[in-house]
């Protein structure tokens, strides 16, 4: 499997260009895009849309039968005052406003004659599926004269946008963490006749000398608060968000899963974590204090250990954009006998943290928090957790009391459901 290739465009793996060319003679099905829709799910109005990280993001489907996948018909409203851009990739991890509006981040470029610009931005999707760019940050003109023979970029790397996996939000702001995995257009100048080539990430490169950066956008007045990106102390990769909130207008708290490099995306295979090794102990649950007046970022780690083997943070969504205490993460993702860790983000001693395990043969996935009706405490609810029993090779669904992290019950599923990445819960009466 490690040497396998596929006949379609991929982000992280290897593709077989001979096979892609053969398939290009087959007329495409207009309803089927070329990307896997199993990364995460959005709710647009009453539709559930399976998402990819490509600019053709989105397949709607019939929820009760899990069938009839077809491209979701976004309605794009183009602002004539903005440059004509071509998206390169979009973030599948959205922020959702109480009125149902979705916010998401993207990377894009424009090319007019020999002049190329690189951008990052935010777009919104309303409950009718109307999609429009809310803000566009211009990194400036990209000049190919700074490209070396082998695709290296010799210009200022801070003029390159970085990969975005997720965004976060407070009451007033949307925050884009711009990772140090930068888009390097010079790598497109290296022509290859190889049959097997790397996917889209072949054009990305981790720059140790470019810190994690933040672009901050004022939601209400629609402008970039950061004229140039705010910088973290070091190069980092960020996958997922715990939460963010404002202490005041100029002091933002944003908690994220961070890594010192992008290996989690460019090197890791989750098959290995199930069979031969644990997910590396390389993630930090990091609090970024974004101090807008001082143009400064202060970081701290929210657990007693500086790094952990954790991913997929979830929380009581009623507390998003607000002060909060509890996050639920998967410890040792993809491994049998792993656990869900309940973390008090305001007590780095770890003394209030609790752990739930489903058994030595069960690999637990991302937990979803559901509040009890009329609950008042933040952790008064249950976690619904999908699992895979590697002994019976069947899936299961576990319900855990989020306050005590003890199991309430489990339902065994008669089939094997392979891993995806993310899980979402939608109440039936909202569909
Ligand atoms: Fe993700």
C-alpha cells in the first residue's frame, strides 16, 4: 500500500500520470468531482454537504440512505471590485455564525500577463448556498526571477502564503492561522516526465525561517485588522482549533493543535498508527495570546506535558467564541486501546483532566459533544464517539458522560466502517 498510486489528483499521496491521461478520455460525470468527500461535513440550510479541500469542495447526498452524491450547487456571487482569482485550495474546517452563515479560508492566485499575485482570503456561504469572497489579503506580486533551477525560492519567503487547515473565530474576528508550510510557485517550474509524481503538496515547502502567522479579519466591518500578518515566535504547523475568544478588543485568546513541522501531513500514514507505531508524541495544545496593539503573540502550552499524541479537539459548541474550560481530544489517534482526554484548558497542571478508554481492542475517533436539554454546566452532556474494534473488525458507537467521562452505553454495528477524519452531529429536526 505504501507504494500504491492512484489515477486521480491527490493532495498527499502519489499519482500515476499515465493512468490519469488514460482516464482523461472518459467523459466526466458532471455530478462527480475528482476528490474524496470524506474530510468533513457542512450543513448548508437543510443540506448536508460532504467536503474536500479542493476548490470544487462539496457533495450533497441523501442523508437517510447515504446515496445520490452529487456536486452541491453553490451560487457564486463575484465582487467586481476584487481581482479575478483562481483558488488553489480551500479549508474544510469552517466557522459557523448563529444565523447559519459559514466562513472558510482559501488560498488563491491571479495571473494577468506575466504578473502573478498570491492571496489568502475568507469566503462566506449562506443558508441558500450563496458563496462570496468576504476578504482578500494580497501577499503582493510574485516574481519568478527569484526561482532557482530546482524549484527553490530565493526571494522573501514571507511573501508566500501558507497552508490553512482550519480557521477560528471570536465575537468580532475571524482568525486564519497561516502555517509555515508555504506555497512555493517556483516548484511548478520544475517539469517532470515521471509517471509517478507527488500530489498537490509537491508545491508546498515547510520554511523553518518563517513563523506561523495570523491574519485577523473584522467580521462586522469587513477589513483586515492585521495589515501584515501577526507572527508567532517560531515556525509551526497548525491542524485543528480548540476555540478562541476576546479578553478585550486588542487581546485575543486562540487555542490550537500545533506542531513544530508539517510531518503530520507530509509523512504520516494512519495505517501505521493502527498496526506498527503510535501517532507521534509531537502535538502541542497551544494557547496563542494575540496582542493586537503590541503586534505580538505570546504562547503557552495548556497541558503538563509540552507535547502529546493528540488530535481532533471538540467542545460544547454553545461555548464557541466565548470563555470556556473543556476540550475533548483523541489521545493516540487511530490506535487500538486509545482514549478520549477531557482537558481543562484553564488548568495546565492537568489535575482536572479525565480520560476514557473503550477497551484494548477499540480505536476511538473524533468525539462529538451533545449538551443535555436545558443544561447549565459547560460539560453537562454526552460524547458520541465512533470506534473501530480491531478484534471483531466491526464498528461501534459509544456514548460517554462528558462530566465524569464514564461510559453510558455502546451500540455495536454489524459492519466494518473504515476511518474517516471528522465526525459531525446534526439533529434530525434540523434537517
Ligand atoms: Fe481536519
